[in-house]
C-alpha cells in the first residue's frame, strides 16, 4: 500500500479531536524488532508539531485501488520536551518535523498490523495524523511517583512516559517509577533490553507478570499463591534483575509490585480492555484513589 500525495499542515501538540487534524506523510526511516512479533517503526514526519508522552496517532494505509484502512498506534518515542534538566530533544529531524517511533504488535489475522510489521520497508510511506489524546498523558513536571501497568502492546505509550521521565537510561528517572508489565512469555516482552538497562538505575522498579510461561523449578522458589508466584530471579529468559511472577495479575502481584496507596502515585494502565479493567479493580481494592488512575484500552479500532 502507498500513501497519496502529502496534504501538509501542522497541528497543536495537544489537539485531541482526530477530525480536526491534518494528515502527514510519514516516511519509514528505519525499523527494528523488539520481540518475536513486535516491530518498532521510526518515521520521518515533516511538519510534525510535537507530542506528549501517552498520545497516539492514526495511521492510514491506502492501496493502489484506493482502498484504505486506518488504525490507532501509540507514540513510543520520547516527546521533544523531556524531563527538566534534559531539554535536548533526540527526535528532532533536520529541517523541522521529527522522527516518530511507533511499535506495532503483529496480530496474525489482522489487516493492518502484519503489513506494518512484515511488509513495510525503509523508504515506504504511510499517512498519519496526530497527536491525539489529552487525558492519557504524562507531563514532565514536579510529579508524584509514577505507577505504570502494561498488558502486551499496552507498554508502548508507557514507554514514551518512561523515556520522558528518564531521558538518560543510565540515570535515575525524574520521579520514582514502578512498572508492572504483563506479557505471555519472555519472548513476547517488548523493549526487554532497554527496560533491563533502565531498571538498573535507582528509583526504577521493574516487575513482569508472565501469563503463559512456567516458573523455573528452582527448589528455593517461594510457594505459589492462588494465581501467581513472585520471585526476584534471574532464571527466566529475561535479563536478571526484575522480579517475575507467573499467572495473571492478582492481589498478591499488585501488593508486591505496585506502590502502596499511601504513596499516592499517578497511575497509568494500558492494554487490552479486560486487562485494564482487572488491573484498575485490583488497585482500587488495594486502596488506591480511582481519581488517580488513568486508563487506555487497546481494542479493535
Ligand atoms: C488508542 C490506541 C492505541 C493503540 N496503540 C497500539 C500500539 O502502540 N501498538 C499496537 O500494536 N497496537 C496498538 N493499538 C491497536 C491497533 O489500533 C490495532 O487494533 C491492532 O494493530 C490490530 O489491527 P489489525 O488491523 O492488525 O487487526 P484487525 O484486522 O483490526 O483485527 C483482527 C482481529 O484481531 C482483533 N483485534 C484487533 N485489535 C486488537 C487488539 N489490540 N488486541 C487484541 N485483538 C485485537 C480483532 O477483533 C479481530 O478479531 C492501539 C489501539 C488504540 C485504540
């Protein structure tokens, strides 16, 4: 599929209504695999107005016969206004615009995602419009600690927040940060290398909940709870360091991996609808203020 000629135009970075946004022609500059099924696409986007961590774009593919398909994808790259003290943007493109990264998880029976992961090559063009969304955003300013909870590709907008809070992976994030990331197996974890490196910094706690992996049969492993076992371990295929639980997220997993309610963190949850609802319910049951919880659901668009 190819995109029609550029419509041009720029939009305010906090614009939230897709209907009022202009379409930009985006050229794929480079791509890399993040997991067995997820690929990060770095697009050069002339005229891009900038974005906030957590926002998304609509991507439009148009076939030569005029048929077009459109899907939403979160922006993975850091915004151009990273944390205080780290003002230099690393995504500014020469001559204006920006290089914008999206990470797409391939759904084997999907219409658009397999094209983006398996077919699109550097130099190919798509159309995109955005940035979209004014609610599920994190701004680098004096902030409470961050609690991020991701299911599957729901890690993508949270990664933009992490990159905004921690522009230099070797240094502590601007605010204390906890990430609980649920994926099927270690092979399905997106950004695993980047996250492992970042989590070595102070004030960054990383926990995985693996839903389709077997716990290592280490004799020293703690006894299993009703639905999960939490073990600080280096025995999975994940890089050593993060704690890993097995099974769906549960009261035990939340108690082990999330901030206590008294910390009053800002909470962002993203993933499939069922996951988001379960995570939000568990947090509220644990005593977190529902008003502190922001959610984004990745369903069919
Ligand atoms: C705000 C927002 C941001 C998003 N950000 C990202 C992102 O950063 N990365 C990413 O990979 N995806 C993201 N998505 C999901 C994305 O928009 C598409 O839904 C997804 O890529 C599937 O499109 P497709 O054309 O391949 O599948 P389709 O042809 O639309 O659907 C194929 C089958 O998969 C089911 N399906 C569709 N979408 C999903 C889904 N998300 N999860 C499970 N089953 C699904 C459909 O019901 C259908 O059975 C986001 C969605 C929203 C609403």
